[in-house]
C-alpha cells in the first residue's frame, strides 16, 4: 500500500504541489517528528517519511549529525518541508505541533547482546524523550521503535502518567517488523503471492513473546505442523538472523525502517479519517491478563479506536501464548520499575 502511494507520489509530485495551491486542501497538514533520525534506522525511516504524501512537515531530531541528514533529504521533490534539529536544546522545537512522533533512538543490538543488554542505555534515552513529548506535544501519536519495546512502551506510559498526559490510545509499540517478516517467510514457504499475504502477530516484540498466528494467515497455504513450527521460530529469531549476518556491523535497520514507515502511514491514514485501518501493535490492552499486549488494532482519529481480540487459535498457538506470558509480564514490570526509580 505504502509503496504504491510512494510511486504515485513521485510520478505526480508536481501536479500534487499544484493541487495544494487551491483553498480546498485535499490532504490535511500533518507534522511527523523522527527522534533518532541520524541513526541506522532513523536515516532510512526519515527518507521513507519524506516520500509519504500524507506528511507536510518532517522534523528530524538527533543528538548530533541531523543537519546533514535533513539537508540531504530536503532536496527530494515531495510535499513535506524538512527541518533538522540537533542536541537536547532543540528537542522541544522538533516536537512542537507534531501529530506523530516516531522513536527509533537508542543503541542497536550487537552480536551476543540480548535485548535486555540494551535495556539500561535505551530505557534512559526513552525516558528523556518521553518527558519532552509530554511537555511539547502531549496529544501526538507516539510510535515506539526503541528496543526492548516490551519494556520501553511501559516506560513511556509511566512517564506520561507522571506528567498527567497519558492517553493509552496514543501510545504504540511498533511490532510491524514481526508482521513483515511473518508475511515474507510464510509467502516463501507456502508459494503464495507475498503482496496478498496477511498474518497477525500477537504478544510482544522479542524472542518467544513474538507469536505469529499462521492458523489465521491468508491466503491459505497447506503447510505441515513442522513447517509452521519452523516459520514461527524464524519469525521470532528474525532480528538475530540479521545481527549475525551483519557480523558485528549492525542490526535490522532497513527492514525496521520500512516497517516503521508502514505503521506511521497507518497512523496518519487513521488520523485523516480513513476507514478500516488495521495493524498489529503493542498497546495497553485487556484482551489478556497482561497490561500491554500486541494484537490487531483499529486506528482512527484518536489513535486506537479498538483493540481487536485474538480470534481462534490452534493448539500450538495456545501453547505459545501461555509460554510467552511470564516473559512478557516480567519485561513489562521491568519497564514500570525503571520508570518509577
């Protein structure tokens, strides 16, 4: 969907700009802020957001090197105006008036590092950024990419609660990369056209907390139990697969940027009133006993319009669901504990 809109945009950017001259603006003005825009995920994500015709203002923030990234991206002939902000003193300006804030800030995972090793560094970064969001754009939709998402989303919630700005409808853990991987791997194994594939992925965003629901995948591919087990494992270990293949030179940055752009696009469509925008996301939830959980979410003008249930699960998926709960619970608690320190 998003790539189609990018293609149509680049093909007709000049006519698009002409149309904007008329009083009846077809597409509302929307500001998107990317926090961590000079990093491995941030740069390709900023590029993809520059290509999105729904964005009118693109604010790129990082602790350093942002002016260069902003200058580079600003030369692209698409609708949005690009602004670069560098250093903590400019964070407020980057956030002011933002409709959507995307947070890929933090350090990437290196070989041998667990997502928990990242915790202390990234948790501190997220805490500071969320304090600024509460102050400068409390009504923005916040898309959390910084790992470990299972903990950083609860951290953000606690920071917003302290500031008195928490709205559970406006905070999202971006788990789209798990969905992107599940779709790709399923299509490859099932020999079905990847563009038509849909696979819900529920739970969390690390290891066994990632639960792809291949029993609900469409179109149906006749896969054996062994193949489903292998696909589930590969989806759960997708991040490690990339970390190892890059051999110490990085983690999943390009596919994550793509997934982040897909989810931000869905948020913008929802804000603009498009109907039936549904994506999986890690949100405050009552569909299990856990306070946060990833499942299908209907997006709209207020962010989360509805958190959708899990639907019918296979026995293998039911087992996976019970297995992931203790681990996800402890990651959530770890985030809440960090935020309250």
